[in-house]
């Protein structure tokens, strides 16, 4: 026997009642006997359909949640990139002076959003893991070159008050 439109509507009503649903509520709503509702429930697998629908809904909610998280991270990353561009421009124009720590924090924040790591420590470990001493020196050289390009490099920034001199 194929499910009819009124039986499908009865199932949809049954589903809409949530966790406190009963066949009696469906019977009253549609003006039929509870025996008919029980028969429809068995014949058209209402319990199984409820489970399947709940799985579908859970998947849809999870997908929407993931999409929302991706969108949020993307938006945050764009804001950081914009901040980096504006900061570089302000530094080049001499309007802002920054130190290496400021640049480091912005770069780490951007990387954090890219990689989804849970802490600065994890980010540093992931970035530097497996690097040789020479590779680490090259990373520092590239950072200094970048700072020079945007006009933010000053030997005195690295030495500070002289306490880091050899």
C-alpha cells in the first residue's frame, strides 16, 4: 500500500510534535482512531523515518556550523590582512613606528587563522619543526629583508637598550 497525502501529512505532524509526540495527538488532530494512526505508523515505518530525519537534520546543522566557522575565519583573516596592509602603508609613510613584536603578533595571528592551531606555542613548534639552524637563520634574514622593504627595520630595534648585545 502506497502512502497517501493525508497519511504523509499525519506523519509530518507527528514529526513536528518533537520528543513528546504520541499517536493519540495525531489521532485527535486528524479526527481518526488511534488504531488507524498505529497502523499507519507500522505500515509506513514512522519510527524509522523519524530516526532517518533526525540524522539528516543533524548533518545539515553540522554542515551549517562548519560553513559558519569557515566564513568567520575567512572574514577574520581578511581583516588581519587589511590591518597588515594598512600598517605597512602607515609605517612606510612614517606615521607609525612598530617593533618586531608587533609584526610578529600580526603574522602569528594570521597564521593561527590559516592553520587553526590552538596556541602560539603550537604555532611556533609547527612552523619551526624540523628546521636546521641554517634554515632558522634564513627565516630571520627574510623577516629582516621584509622589514627593510617596508621601511620598518632599524638596527636599534633589535638591540633595544643594549641588553641584547653580545
